[in-house]
C-alpha cells in the first residue's frame, strides 16, 4: 500500500500544498483538479524530484521520503520528453533496465501488448508522440517498480488509442499488484478506468 | 504530522564531483592567466618608451589598432545584414543554402591561407588586375595597407556574422511571418517591424566579438599591412620581442592590449545573443511573403548573393588555380614541409583535444552548479579571460615567465600547444555549454527517475547526445590551432616550424607559387581535420 502521510510542501512565495491519502497495491487513482492545484507537484514529491517540508511517504510501511529518486520503488511516465533522442526505442528501454534483466523477448512482448510492435529499432523522432508515450509506458512496466506515476502521459493520444493503453494498464496493474497514480484533465479517463479519484482544490 | 527537517546537503553533494573538477580547472586557468599578466606587469618599465620609441608611437599604434578593428567590424556588419536577409528570403535556393552552410569556412580557415587567396584575387598581379590589363586598363594598386587589412577582415568575419544573423532570423515565430503576409507588408515595413527587432538584439554582441577578433588580428596585418605605418599592437609586440629584443616595451604594449581587450570582453558579456557557434536553422520552413517573388526583390537578392559568393569563393578559386600544379610537386619535396606538417597536425590534435576536454569539464561544472543553485560567474570569467588575454599577450607572458627557468625555444611545442588550447577554449566552451544546459533540463529528471547515473549517464546519454557538438567543438579548436601563426611567431625557430609559419616565410621570400601551393595544402588539411572530427562524432553518436 502506498501511504502519503500528511505531506506539506511550499515553494518560496507560492501556494502551499498538503496531501494525505493511501492507495492499495493493484489499484488505480486518478488525480484531478484545475491547473495550478498541485497535481504534478504531488507526483514530483512521490518520485523524489521535490522534498516535502513535513510528512512522509511509504510503501508497505517502509518510509522512503529520504531516498533519492533512483532508489525509490517508483517509475514515472512524464507528459513529454520521456525518451532519449539519440537512442532507438529498444535502447531507450534497455538502458533503464537493471543489468540482471535477461529477457529480451519481454521487451518485444511489451511492444506487442501496447500495439507498437515493429518500432523497436526506430529513433523517437521517427515515430509519433503517441507512440513515444507508449514506448515510455513499456519501459515503465518492464522496470517492475510497484508504483507507477503517469503525469498526463496519454493526453496527446486520440481516444481509441488511449482506451487501448488503459486496457493494458488495468490488466498489468492488477496482474503485478502495482499502485498507479494517473494525473489527468480529462473526466473520461477516470470514468473509463472506473477507478478511485482524488480531487485536488486550491 | 511529523516535522521533517530538510537534510542539509553541501553544494558538492548536489552538484557532484565532476563540478569540483571544473572548479579546480577554472582555478588553474585563473592562476595561469594571472601569472602571465603578473610577469608582464613586472617586466613593464617606463624606460621602455624612451630611446627612440616615443609615447606618440604607442598612441599611434593603439589608435590605428582601434580604428581598423572598428572599421572592420562595422564594414563586416554592413555586408552581412543584406546578405543574411537575402539568404533568409531565398532559403530554398541552393546558393543561399550553400552560403550559410560554408559560412564556417572563413572562420576556421588559416588567416595565412585567406591572405594568400585575397592576394591572388585583389593583388597587383591577381585575377582582377589580369582582367583589367586584358582590357587595356591599369592594374589594381598594391593590396598592402589598410585596404588589404579591411578586405581580409570582412572576408573572414562577414560570414561569421551571416551565421549569427540567419540564426536570429530563424528565431522569429512563424506566426509573425504569416501575419506580415496577411497584412501585405512590403519589404521595408517587414524589415522595420519584424526583421530588424530580431537582428538588433544580436548586433551589439556580434560587433564586440568581431571587433575583438580584428583588434587581436596578427598574421593578416603582418602579411597585408605593408609597413610600419599600418601596424597593430599585436604586430608591435611581436616586433619588440623578436626583432628589437625590447622586453619592457613588449610587456608595456601587452598591458595596453590586455586593458582594451578586457573592456571589450566585458561589453561582450553584457550583450549575449544566439551563439555564433551553433548551427543556423535555415531548414525551418518560413512561409514566403507577399512580394518576395516580385522581380525587383528577386533581382536584388540574386545580385547580393552573387556578389557575396564572389567575395567568398573567388579567393578560394584563386588559391586552387595558382596552388595546384608544379608548385605542389616542388613543395612536397621539401624536408621542411614534412617537419612543419607533422608539427602542425600534432599541435592541432593535441590542443583541440585538450580544449574540448577542458570546455566539457567546465560546461559540466557550470550545469551542475546551476542546478545546485550556485553562482557560476566565476567559471564564465575564467574562460572569457582568454578572449581578453590574446595569444600574443599570453605568449609574451609565458615567454617572460619561463625564460629565467627554462629554455623557451626547447619547450616551444608544448607552449604552442598550451597557448593554442587556451585561445580555442572560449569558442569550444561556447559550443558545449548551451547544449549541456539544455540537456540537463530535459534529461535530469528522466535519468534520476530511471536510475541512470554517473559513468553510465556520461557514456550512454550525455556523450552520445552531445556528440555533434563535441565533434564540432574539437574540430573548430583543432582547425583554429592548425591555422595559428601568432604563438609560433614568438616561439618558432629553424628547428621548430609549423605550416602557417612556413607559408609566411615562403611568401616573405616572394615565392608566390610555392606559397599558394602550401596554402592549398593547409586549407585541405584544415578541412580534413574539421570534417573528420564531425564525422567521427556522428559515428560515436550512432554507437
């Protein structure tokens, strides 16, 4: 279970944010609210890109608030710029996997599951924005971290493609008992995912 | 709710040990520059200006140096602005693309080669004189003098300005072009409302940079100046040191030079614009404007581009025509040629590699310290210092510093490599620093989130992503070093020569044919060196 316990965060001369919630393994939580309400800030705090002034974050009771981003049980798919421009799609995935990972077929399987098979050896500039996001999602899933953060990762996709991604996401979250936080502006996303919602307000 | 005091991390913990290496390097650069300057100041004596050389002489030399540099910078700008506008309007035409693509060439071209080419076209026995005489007219007057120096400075610097100005025009949002087209603005209105505001921002910095380049011009003035009346501070320092053996005077002149250059570097720091070093974005589609395809506008553009192509390509053509042939066969039989060529390549590769390594280390430190929220002005100043401390000033300082403790002529190869590396450093740094900062912005979170750190990040992410810039920076630094004739003029001897120095000496012996042949070889070597760096870097990027 992901526990976000009374987190307090404020940047200099800006709004203050407080968060307090829990999320079960295998569940999906849609974070919603208008612009500037702190949706991305919440993900940054969980991922370790920002440090809270008070409170703590834990996974299955183990506090990881003081850990750097690379030691946390977290993987993130950002809104854009998820891929390294000079690496092929396959290299973009392999570089983020531990050296002990020895299953090249799993990468191909991930591409197949998300409907982007055949793009493995292309550069990011040679595929569409939506396809890039799906490559990033394949990588996030293969990294096998228990918490997945999606920061408006699919907002650029057309609705049928987005539905396809959500289907894959739902089944994988359940199979692997992942906790998924998804920031979205679109009401349809949470309705389709039929998931819990966290509505943030200023 | 638990209170969580933020762990206090030192700057070095946040920025990493790589930043520490950069700061240490910046400290070394400061120390070296100040040691050279201190040596100059200690060697400076008021008595230097007595004994035949009056204070008026120094004032005259300083005044002329300022005058020719200012005039060269303004003339280069006046040439570059219309060419940049024409290139931008005709961006789909092959000649406009070719001009912008090869605009780097005069900048990396050895100045001795440029001078040889210009003499081949505009000299009393050059192409133009040949044509005039064929029509029964008098040949051109000798090129030597202020006119020749100005012509050479425009030849070398107008393309550099063209590069920056087209970059500034590329930065204009497409919507502005579209609006101007919808409103039916004419060329003059468009220039006033859209083009001028974009290029105006880069002009002060550009003028200061070109002024600095012309102010510290050495070999062109030596080859085209034509006598004591047309001499600059750089040439006077060289004369005082190598011919008059007047060390105090050389030191005094160096201090004058240093003072003025420092002032210009300060101006340069205030006016920052798009980097001259970046590749111009002429491939971004710019919608054609109303009136662009009208006959008068097309004719004017065609004429401007043709004239500029003539200015740039005729000297190269003259070199090839005069240099390729029996003279090359003669030159490649000289033992001195092989010694000079090997020395040149060795020094160019060494100083190019060192300049790139130092620039990379400093740029890395700058980026990491910026992320850690630490001021980075010190790093920038450590590099910009070597724009102010020109090669001849640095060389003179090192000469004075080392002559008491070592044989400077024995150490010449190492000193020339070091000085060339330091002179190329600001340019290499400028190429790398902006790109690295941009990469940090887009890669930091991603790499941290994915756990790609340290050596892995450097090897698989940073170096491949920056390969084009690294190749460009090292190619540029090597090419600048290969063409240098300043430091070698101080430390060179019969035993230790480089190709530019051999070319100068050949020309001084009035062996124009062999000089042209040497210039062709030097030009080819420069291009091979420059492009091979770029190609190797691309290969590395592909992995």
